[in-house]
C-alpha cells in the first residue's frame, strides 16, 4: 500500500519527522516534488540529521527514491550521501531518470531574478537553490534530465542548446557581464559538461537511476509498503497555494501521482496524511492573516505588523519552536493556527487523518488562539479565497482556548492521549471536528519517542 505525507500549511510542519515516525513498516520512501530547498530534520538514536534532498527514510535504512517530479542537484545529493556514510549509515538512494537536473546557472539566475524582484517589492522569498528556474526549463522543454547525464553525447547537446540562452538572459535582460559574476563557470559549456558527465558516471557506477513509476509499481506489486513524501506545503503549491508566493511544483497529494508515475487510483487508494503544526509559520513574503509579529524583509507592512503587542509572543514561540529555516537559517514568521487554511488543505488533498506537531511549544501560555474564520468585505468566510489579493484583505475571526501547562512530554507520549491535559485535548478535538478527520498522532517533542501515536496509517 501507499501512505502519502503532505504538508497542510506553508511548509515546515515537521513532515520529515512524521516520515521517520511511520517509516518502520515502509520498504521504500519516495520524494515526489521539490529539490534541495526543502529542508527536513530527523532525530534517530538521539542524533539529529538535517537533510534537504535525500528522502527522510534513508536515516532508517529504507530505500529512498527521488521521483520524476523532483529537481535534483547532484552536488547536494552526493554531499548528503557522503555525509551520511561518514556517520556510519549506508543510504540506498535511487533517482528517477525523468527527474530534471539543477545546474549552476539555475542557481545564479535564481539569485539575480530574486534581487531584481526585491527592488520592486515583489520577491517571493526563494531559497536561491535554483528550483524555480529549473522547473521553468522543464516546462520550456529545454531542461537537462538525470537520464541525460548518463549519455555524454546527449548531455553536451542539451548544454549547447541551453547555456547560450542563459548567457543572453544575464547579459541582455539584466545587463550584467557573465565574466563579472561570482561564478562565471556556471555559463561555461565545457566546464559544465565535464562536471555533470562525472556525476552521470557515478550514478551509473552505483546503479542509482531508475524508471520511478515502474520501480515503485513493482514494489507495490511485491506487497511492499511505499511512503510518498512531499516537500513544502499545500499553501505554496503552484496551483492551490497563494500565487505568486509559491514554489514551482505541486506539494499536494495530486503531485504524488504525477511526481512518481503511480496512478491517482494507487495514491488515492492508500492513506493521505496531512501534517499540521499547532501554530503557523512562514518563510518569505506573502499574506498571513493570523501573523503575530513580523520579520524584517519578509513581513509586508513590517513596521505596522511587527511593532505591536504580539511581537514578544511571536518571538517566544519562534525561540521555543526553533523556528528557523533548516536550509537557510532564516527566522520564520509566526502566527496562530489558521483553520480556513486547513479546511482548504483537507479538501485539496483528501486527508484521511492528520498529525498535529509542536503541541509542547504552546505549553505554558495563558491562552491559545486560532483563526477560526475570516472576515472579508463584511462577510464571514470559512476557507481561503482564490486570489492572494483577497487573502491579504482577510481579517481573522479568532477563537480563544485555555492554555495548557508544561508536562513531562516523554511520559505523556508513553502513556498516550489520556495523559494529555484536558485543555490540550480540547484544542486537538476542535481541530478534528473542524477538519472532519482524526488526529493520527500528536507531536510533543522533536524525537520519535516524543509522539503520541493513536493510529498507524499502514494499518488502515
């Protein structure tokens, strides 16, 4: 069977930890979109592993697959594999031959384009990892795929077609001299060819490339369990998120089919689990109606948003939750849980259940609030409007809950749900009622052993 793990918010919900939590019955863990902009942290045996491309299951010895919906930076891939081996692990990672390759010029252009947008206050908050430009080339039919790295003749042909176009963008659109850039080799066909041909040789020598759809279908046919892992979250899905403050792919459950080669029936016939953080965070620009306090450079109208009475509370939650980007280290914006967002995510993904993380971070507060609905143009609405401009005009309709005390979270996780305080239970059950699906697990700490497990989706 399949279990699909999907972020229900704006990313950073703790998906990697959930993949690790439920990963024991899984034989294969497959990433279906995104690239090395998607940091995830896994705690195993008291050790913390920070990964950005290798699927989370590699820490537990599972076969990892980067599906065709991913964009793959070979430098990052091999750096992470080598780092895991240095720590005594032996990761088995396969890469879809149909996946597109992030090349150095993608990263350079990502930075140039974001800087140009910032001058017009239109920056998206990209990580600068070249994700968007790589997906642009994929859609524009000028990309380099993993399978191309295995064939030197095809690789050179692809580079000779693409690189002059990239140089022209730098020189003619942005009026920059390639030779004056920090990394002019990013636009040198010969240098790129030699480096990426070597990557292709290493992929081939280690038998790492696969036809992902067939590989995963064969695993399911052999009664193996497959976990499908999304990056980022529903509200930065390019179709269902708050465009243009989105990523360049589909983190929603539909992306699990297109990004792996499995059919929608296979994905939908398994379990789809939404991952929810007990409050809301965001890296980068864009609306956030329940925001508590601002982050310089990211929060629109920062002076108004960040100078209010809630700045201290936002800082407290940020520090307690360690809310800094895994990849970038950037501070995340912080807000109360946004329930209209979760209703949207539940519908778009078809969640069978959800995991609620970071309940412990909110412990000790006198009261905890949620954005229960929005008010827009004098009307109350229960879900996110289709346009970002309308969402930015929404005012949250807040609902207040009694706070809960600090507890011995390891003991609570061991004893189970009934050991959770009544106030925390009320918060959990409110979310269950609003979404119409059960909480499969509750995260009360960073480790697998600090989780209240109520249901295992592989047992459904």
